[in-house]
């Protein structure tokens, strides 16, 4: 019974999550998920659909083609949106992706940059009211701005409310501009948010939370989120995430909804309670049975029956995890 107390629950929990589209990659993920008291979300592609639409900057076709050709080298949601806006653009060769900054292409004419304003177009004054954007900088021409529009996942608000109802603090960290981040945070009811975060700043924020004794679950999908996913107490990534983020995460969920974020925490909490009950049952059996056996009151047949019965009790208790 003692040997089945933990693995029986783990197998059942992993199986139930798998049936709901969640893959646990770490043997200790369930234990760490049960300890979570803070959930930190990325924005684009995590709380939002990630299917951004180019709404400004497509007037100059040659610049759009150049930007789209560079964007085809990246799986970032903004890059994918830019590539979709110009399907005829061919992928440029030797494009370098710099996490948290953007894309860089070195040509005979000079260096081309496509990314955040502070990196691609540092000479342009910062506009706090600017929305989600990318800037293209190329030799001999002024920087060009591409603006995008995104929308939250259909169940994002319900997911945030469900997490808060469980007593968890929900935060938002994003590399996006302050205006769209603030708007999304207000729409979803997230009080603590931070915009313009580089990958190292996300890691630093998680480290500060950990130093304060918080057990943080990070949920993200982008290349910029990979360091934070690896640094968090436990992490979760959608199946649409870039490969490195899926590799860094402790669990991966499928589908276009965020409900699995709540589900994994619910299953983890129930699993921990069942493990504690199983251990109590197993220890209780041993505390009662061993003295009786030492005193000679337990025959081999009775011992065999009791051993099997205790194992069945532990397995039966574990099966309660499959109840709705």
C-alpha cells in the first residue's frame, strides 16, 4: 500500500490531464503545481488569440515586402502577422533573431532591423499611447511603423476570475507597449501588470517573487518567455508556442482555450490531498498490522489478505480523482 500511495495518484492524474489535452513533462510537476499561489501570464499568444492583424503601415509596398521577408524567419506572433499581410514575400536568408529585441539582417547596403522601437528606431520619440507595433529600420530611409490589433482569448476573463476565486494572485508581464497591456489587464481584471519587459526583466520579476516566498506558475508561449518559463517554480505553455518554450515548460496544453490552466491546478490540488490520504491509510495499516504480526496474532493467510486489501483501498481512494 505504501508503495502505491504516490504513483497511483500520479498515473491517474497524468492520464486525466492527457485526456483533457494537457501533457505533463516533469515527474515533479504535479507536486509543484499544488504549491502555486501566484500565476503570471504573458500577453500576446497566451492571454490573447495571437492572430494579430496588420492595421497600419501597409501603404508602402516595398517596405511591407522587406519586413515580411524578414518576418518569415520568426515564429513570434507579430512576425507571423506581418508575414500573413504579405503572402508573396519570400523568406530572407541569414536573418538573426534577438530575443526581446527583434530581427536583424546584414546586407551590403547596411543593417536592417525589425523589432521594438527602442532598438530598431531609437531616434523616434516614445509614445506611451502607441499600441502593439513593430518598427523597420533600413539604410537610407526613415524608420517605418507597423501597427497591429489583437483580441483576448474567449475564456481569458473567465480563467482569470476562476484563478482569483481559488485565492491565487494573477499578474501580467508583456514585452508589448503599455497601452495595449493596460487595456487588456483592465478588461480581464488583472491589477498587477508590467509592459515593455525584456526576457531578463521577466526572469528578474519572477526571482523577486520567489525571494518573497511566492510559488509562481508562469504561462507563456514566445521565444522571449523561455527563460521565464525555465526560471519559474512551475510553468505551462500552449501547444502553439515556439519549440524552445515548449521545451522549457513543465507542461503543455492543447487548444485555443485557457481552461487547462485552471484544470491543472485543480487536479494538482486534488492529487496532493489524495496522496496525503493514501499515505495516512498506508501508515495506519502498518501501525496496526505490524504489532499484531509481532505478537503472533496474524497468520500468513491473514497477512496476505490484509496486504492485498490495503493496496485495494489505496487504489480505490486514488480512483476518486476521476470523479467530476
